[in-house]
C-alpha cells in the first residue's frame, strides 16, 4: 500500500488531524460515546465551559464530517438529538487511546 506523503496538502492524516485537533471536537465525541444520544442542552451541561456558539459550530462541522448525526423531531418545542454515526463509533477506540495516553503523561508534558 502506498504511504501518503505527510507534507502534501491533500494528505489524509494531515487534513483529518487538523479537523479533529480543535478544543471541543474530542470532548463532544467522547460525551456522545459515553452517554449515547444527547440533546443540545445535555451537551451544554456536560461541557460547562463551551459557549453556545462554539457548541453549535462544532456540532455542525462534526455532522458535515459524518462523525455525528442530528435528528430533529417535529414537536413543539422542537427536539433535536445528536448521536455518533458508524464512522464516529469507528473513531472512538483511537480517541479513547489518546485520552488514556494524555491522562498518563499529563504532568510530564505540562512541566515543559
């Protein structure tokens, strides 16, 4: 199999990591993995330091990237639920490994 050139602008690794390395994506994905289907207000409650604007924009991008699904129910008031897609579920073992690694090495890395 051909190994992608990491310096090339269309490299899959480079592009995917840049989309996932923001401050909130991994927290949202981990929350959905841990809790299953969640509504917007539940995500806000579970990630108390995220602003409404950042939660909304991050959810939209994760949906565009096919990592989460958004289901809107025609009720009054409208109910919207978010869940991991199959693609998002496939990503979770790698995220969980990274979280465990970060927890194990946090003090060492933060020392500088």
